[in-house]
C-alpha cells in the first residue's frame, strides 16, 4: 500500500496528472494570493482579545470620536526660531489637512513651543478596514502638503499615525524579502548540488507552494475569521522557503541515491519517496502541530500566525511530495548535469560525509565528557538571557534606521511635553466624571487632565502624559492610572488610548508565553514518543532542543544589546523564537535519530549513532544552512523585530545543526546506548561496547547513504 502511494507522484502516467492538477490549482491561487493584503489587519488594537481593557474602551469612546481615530502629530521646527511666515504656513497646512479624505474633525493647532523653535499640529485620522495602508495614504497626503513650502521649516509627521505610515513602508519591502530569500536559497542549492539546473526544480516548487499557501490563508482570513497582518506575510515567506527547501534536499538526496540502483527513474522516485517520506512527514507534522498551538494565545495576531504558518508548512510538504517528484521525473537524469547519476554507478564518500565521520569518531572516544562539556558550554551561552530586555520597544525604536516618525518624535520631545498630542483617555459614567478626573490628576506621570466631556450618560477625560507615550515609563503610568480610576466605586471607569493598547498587548504576550511554551514542549515530546516508540530518547531530544533554544536566546540578547545596539525586544519575541526554534530544531533530530533507529537492529545503538551521523550529516547541514539563510534574509527589512527574530532563529538553527545534533545528541546516544529506546523493543537488544575505531574502519559499516 505504501509503495503504491509512493509511486503515484512519479508514475509514468500519473506524473502528468500531478502536473496538470498543480497547474489548474495555481491559476486561481495566483489571483487569490494577490488579494492577501486586502485581508490584513495591521491595527494593533485589532490584535487584542475582546476582554482587554483598551478594547472595551473603544466601543464606549466612539460616541466621542475617539475610538475609531489615531492622532497624527505634525511637527515643524527651525533652529533659528519659528517665523511669522512659518506660523502662517502651518495654519494654511492645518486648513488643508482638514480637507483630506480620512481626516476626522478639525486639526488642533498649530501651537508654538515655549522656546519658539517648533510648532505642533494634531490631526485625527479615521481608522477603517484599510488599517495602516489607509493611514499611510493620509500621512502621505499630509506630507505632500507640508513639503510645498520651499525654504520653510522642517516638517515631520509622528505619533501613532506616523508610526503606522512608516511601518507600512517598511513592510512594503516584502517583495524585496522574497527576492533576497530566493537568492539565498539559490546560492546554497548551487553549492550543495553543484549543478546549475537542479536548483531550478525546488525553487519552482517552493514558489508554487508559497503562492498556494497565500491563497489558502486569504480564504481563511476572509471566510473563517483568521487574523493576518504584514508580520504574518514575511514570516510565511521565509518559513515556506526554508522548510520546503529542506524537504527538497532530503528527497533529492535519496532520489539521486536510488537512480544509481534503478535503471527506471520512475521506480527510483517511488523508492526514494517510500524511504524518506516518513521522516519528511513526521518533520512537517511536528512543525505544523507546534505552530498550531499558537492558537492558544490570546493575541489575535499570534493566534493567526500559527495556522497561517502551519498552512505554509503543510502546503510546502504537499508540493515537495507531489509536484517536485513529478518535475524531477519529467526532467530525467539530465537535470543533475554535469554529474548525472547512472544506474550501477557508485559515489565515493563526499567531503561532508568525511567530516561527519571524523566528528563521530572523535565524539566516540569519550562521549560522556563530550556531552557534559557541550551542555555546560550551551548553559553558559544561555546566561545571556538575563540581559535580554523583552518588555517591548517604543515606536521610534521599532526601526533599524531613522524614518521621519523617529526624527519627528525626537524633535517633539525636545520642544513639547513628551506625551502631547497622544493622551490616554478614561471613559466613565457621567455621574462620576469629576471624581474620575480628580483621581487621574493625582497619578504620577500624568502632566495635564482635561475637563470631562459628557454625552449620553458617559463621560470622557483626557490625560496628557509627561513621557513618550510608547515608552516603558508611559506604560507604568497607565498601570497607575488604571489602579486610581478603578478605585472610584460605581464609576465603571476604563483607561484606553494608544499607550493602553501597547500595555495590553505586552501583558497578553507575556501571558501567551507562559501558556503556550509548556504545551509545545509536551506536544513535541508526545510526537517524538509516538515516532520513536520510546520514552528516554524523546526526553533527551526535547531537553537538547530546550538547551539549544536557551543558548540561542542568550547569545541573541548579548548581540542585540552590545553589537547591534537595539533598545530591547518585543514582548512576543521569546514566544515566537521558541516555537520556531523548537519546532524546526526538533526537525533535524528527527532526521538523525530516525536513521539511527533504522540502523540499530543491524548494528546496535552505538554503531548506529555513528552510522546515522555520517549518513545524514551532509544533507542535514545543507538543510540547516538553507533554513538559517532564509531567516537571516529577514534582516533586509528595516524593522528591529524582523532583524531580531531572523538572527535568533538563524543562529539557533546553525547551533542546533552543527553542535547540538552532531555533537550533543550523538554523544548522548553513545553514552546511553540501548536505553535510548526504553521501553520499546529495541531496548531489549543488547548493545556491544563500541570498539576503538579509526575513520577508515568506520567506512565499510556505512549503510545506503542519504546524500
């Protein structure tokens, strides 16, 4: 049954059926994928759960025109001092701003700073379904008006609307990210395959998988309530390219091997799928299940990221076991040019196999010392976690460069109160308005409080903050403000505004980490236990991946602070880094240990450990390089979050590939021996002590290599 299924994608007739079906699928998929941007929700408040306090405030504040708007703070500056002509131009701009479609009400200002060197105007921009894109269009129109004054003062749009506008411009580099990612994969495949033609097949297949994934995600967003945003899009791109290419490497390596055993390429592909298919399937299932667990998060953006990325993994898997086999078989052996594998030919040990054979021989000398020493080294690297500040970034620190929003924020903070133009607002019952105002006035960090505005039995009070509204100090002020107004009995007072949204987002992210991470570990352990039919091996493998994650996070924290100069990390960074590193890191352990388990009945656990390392070392190293390269490509986006997540995952994957999988897991297997398979049947097979071996003595014992 398994053999028959494996023969379908590369069958003499069925390969053409597979190609026809994929062609028919990709035509509508291309059209649907192009509409994914229309389904994105890039407004931070849309990512929060319904029970968040700032979410509850939105509905109550709409009657005051606050719930559905974001402020754009326009700042003019002149070092020599604002002139009367500058003020006249600012007033004319304010009138023009009011006529822009998307601007709500009359702009507030212009107001000259006390030092006379800057002017501020606050414009409320209406939020709608278009999210950041719509806000960005309004900000662009405002910028065009402000730039129409030759020799005038400096002009910048900052505040939440300025941040949204610059963010959408940064994310608009998604097309460039796809190009960079594809280029990275192409270079690595060229170096791996040493063929100018063969890389075209996996690249074409990955492209089809990415387009199909985006089409499916668009349908889920439109008809199943899936929350997606720009972040989902760029993570999906690198994940599909990286993971699907990994599966392509494993399949192609086995197919090349089988071509040397079979005259008929159709039979070679069927055998290749039968042999490596289970490992690829187990790997994809582990990653997809781990990602789906993000649905346990309360943040809608994180909830949506999990299913979206799981769709990418599963579609990538489907493409690699159907479309790619069909393409390879249609192309024939010439696709491997200039070194075409012919039936009956042999391939000598590759350089990579020789390297990993030598590593295995070195580790086998004193495996216990090796795994203890490696664990201590990884533990030392993990100490850097204590220096990782993952409590969020202010708006101006979100970018690797200095867009106009960041420059404008610096100018505003020099000449005006830091929180001006972006207040917190408290909605309460009208009868308690003055009590709430008094309570808010007494909160440290609140520099000014407005007179209550009453409407339909509700009242709103605005509070100006004395610090950057997106900074940590402002979040602490909102916490104190909530405590103060909640204490007004019967007022039903709630605190909202952009700062409150940021606070609720960070608290939800912290909660999600505490809930999701333990569940992911349990599920990964259970998947490994089912796959390996043992308990000890899954425990050890899970522990090694956690240790690898800690080391990667520790090194990342040090790099962020002392090398890259980042101000910190987003609150959601540890959770996303954990899920990607654990899910993808366990991948390589599955590939290695599955091969070890396959060889154990013939050679015993210890000899199988060395055989498995030598046989899988080259292809897993290439797969790790591809995955690390794709995530490193995220640094091409001018966003701190993208750069940090890309670095952490890329470094973690390389660490897992080169150290944890090759040294730590191999040393543990050699030391533990047959106990790896307890309480399974392989445990009852007594393991002979591994005799001292030299590299040339290990070669004859190698089984059919997975190249």
